[in-house]
């Protein structure tokens, strides 16, 4: 399962949904491609029963390096995103903490995050994010193709 987190109406925050859309036809049959606003309860519901989950997320860092890519384990993502700022009210760190507390973390969870800058309402993806998007898509597609076992979805 691939979950693109973000809001395409908020500039660079739309990088997750944009990546998911570009992955259609590039991942193994049976891979679930979906988008989410990142709200923790909805995220847990989306990945319920999936062995392997790939989250594609916008990451606001200080100082910002728009277009910089990060591949993180669930633990790294929880630590990294807690120290930075998500583009959502509750971030990925809170979602992962909730999933762990409830025993609902997938067996394998990988986060592909891209540092972003402009998340203004109505803004398009910035030039830096647009230029890094193909590499992000390639990384996510490769991650899915390398997923262990025949089960690519819930």
C-alpha cells in the first residue's frame, strides 16, 4: 500500500498525492494507491491489514531545503518528524505513536518524505519540488517492487 499524504490545494503539501497519481501503472498489480489528509485515525484505518506500507509525505524542515528527499523507517520518521513540522495539524510522528500504542503499525513501514517550502492555499508545486518529484516517484516504485512477499496490499 502506498499512501500519499497531503493536500493538493496547498502548494508543496500536494507532493504526496502527486506522487501517488504518477505511480499508477508503475507498481505491481495489487498495490493499493491512495491519498490521505494525514489525520491519524484515518491513516490507521487505511493501512489496517497491510503488511507493507509506504507513506509519501511533505516535510517542513528548518532550514528548508525544498526538494531534499529522505527515506525513513517508522522509528526514524517518528523521531525526525517530531523534531520538525508536518504540514498537517497532527503530524506523522503522532500518527506513528498512536499506531504503536494501539498495536497497529504495519510489519514494514517506510516513509519517503520531501522537504517543502510553499504550502500556501492555492499555490502550485514549487519548482524545486516539481524537479525532485521524478526521483521521489522512482524511489517509491523501487521500494514497492522490493517489498517482501507476494502481498502488496491489505
